[in-house]
C-alpha cells in the first residue's frame, strides 16, 4: 500500500508490488509487510482506504507469522491506536505478529518506536521503548505454542510522552543538521522554558540563552 495523504506522498516515489508472497526463513513462512500494508483491517477501521488486504493475502498463501517493517509517525495518542489495531489484526487472523517501528526525528515528523511482538491471541509478548532505540529478543517457539507470560502494558502519562517526543525532535534536529552550538531565545513564557528544560538542551555543551526582550530592544535601536 502506498499512502498519499496527510504527511505521506509515497505514490510519488514508489510503485506498488504486483503480488505478495511469503518469505521462507528457517523452515517458517513469514509474511513481510511494509508500514501501511497492515493499516487496512476491515474490522478495525469504519472506512477503508484500500480494497486489498496484504495481510490476508499472505495468510492465504500459508504465512505463519506477519512481520511489519514500519516508519509510523507519532502524534498524540498514536501509540495506543497503533497497538490496539495490531492486536486486533493478530487476534482476528489468529497469527503471531511483530512490528518494527522506526525511532527518531525527520524535520516535522517524530517516529516513536514502541516496536511490539504479539501472539496469535493478540496478547503482547514484548513492547519496545518509546522515543529511544531498543532491542527485543522474542522466543518464537514459545510464541507459536502460547507458552509465554503476558507483560502488563501501561504507557506513560500523556504529558511524559509529549515531552519525550519534543526532546527527541530537538536532539535529532540539532545532531542531524550538524549544529555545534545552539542559541535559545527565552521569552519568559512556558514554551521557551519547556524547551530549555528538555534533556537535549540540559546536556548541550554549547547552549546560550538570549532574553527575547533584549533582542527586541536591540533590534529597535538599530
């Protein structure tokens, strides 16, 4: 599936595959999907954007597990919606599912990670960290036999998630642009105070704060 809406413009750069088929690895048939391929479950979404369902096409060909390679951008509440949708797919299709989601920032987009592995009942086997790189090791033998414990899934409070997203966005923007120093305009309001208190700014070796009032006065004087 090639999303072409909101922040997506995939149809401009890619062509959809003419067919999908499982990939055999170590004697297991794996159904490999890419991001949007899994966001089209007819039982979860009241209105579907696509007629095809790559997940069901792969299962019909004998796929024993679904792997979803994803760069799913985050917004407020996205982590809960995504997990609920993935659990619904795994439970309805009765198949183990793992999604590997990107983490990091790219301009205005934030990718939150929260990679997850689910069993065929839609129960969470393992959930990756949010807004940080993480490595998950899952025993697939136990997954197929439902011989695993189910962790208690509880996301951090909304304010903490928003602050983590903000901090990740600032850090990646500064690092990827190759900035050696940062000048932060301080207006005295809550927005600049929040930025100044973020981990990237607190740990910055070369950060200068400039009072916005002084900058405005100097600009008028010139």
